[in-house]
C-alpha cells in the first residue's frame, strides 16, 4: 500500500517536470541581433516575479508589430542580482514583425528582467 503511494507521487512529479518547458540555454541574459542606425526601441517591458518555494515560474512577452515592422535586436537583461533565470525566444524574432520572449525562473527563485525589442 505504501509502495503504491510512492509510485503515484513519482508519476505526479514526472508529469509536472515534463510540463515545464526546458530552457535551451542557461544564459541569464539574452542578446540577439544588432541595433542598427535608424532603429527604434519598439518595446520595453519589465517582467518580475518573486520566489516561490520549489516552483519554476515562467512568463511570455509577446510583441506584435504591424506589417512593415522588422525586428533587428532583442535584449533581455536580468535586473539586479542574478536569480539564475533564463530568457529565450520561442516564436518570431530577428527579421520578423513579431516576437515571443519567454522568461523562466530557476526552481525556487524569482526573476526580474528588462526586455527591449529594437527595430524599425
Ligand atoms: C508600423 O510600425 C513601425 C514600427 O515598427 C512604425 O514606425 C510605423 O509607423 C508603423 N506603420 C503604421 C502604418 O502604423
Ligand atoms: C546581465 O546583464 C546585467 C545588466 O547589464 C548585468 O548586470 C549582469 O552582470 C549580466 N549577467 C550576466 C550573467 O552576464
């Protein structure tokens, strides 16, 4: 009976593990593309979350430009002391008119990011 219970808990654990997206890189700061002459800051957003015990938290920033928008650079910088979080692009990006940037915390930590999207 007790062994049964442990098995069930393991299964539940594996499920939550699988449902959390894996960061492809463990870099805390993201810098893609180059800011070129004539580019403007299209969007600046701050994403922050406090620490939650034993939890991995994430959030997506979705930027959508118009038909003529071209994104030339995406930067995500950890603000303040490092919390070992990660940021990466899940959709769109450089050369597109839209981008989705995901920020994900380390387990048991929070994050505080400044995300800049440059382009024209
Ligand atoms: C489209 O977006 C760009 C910024 O990417 C802006 O400069 C331009 O004015 C916009 N055009 C229209 C028609 O809204
Ligand atoms: C990330 O960027 C911030 C702000 O520029 C800087 O203070 C920090 O040292 C950088 N972290 C890493 C791991 O490069």
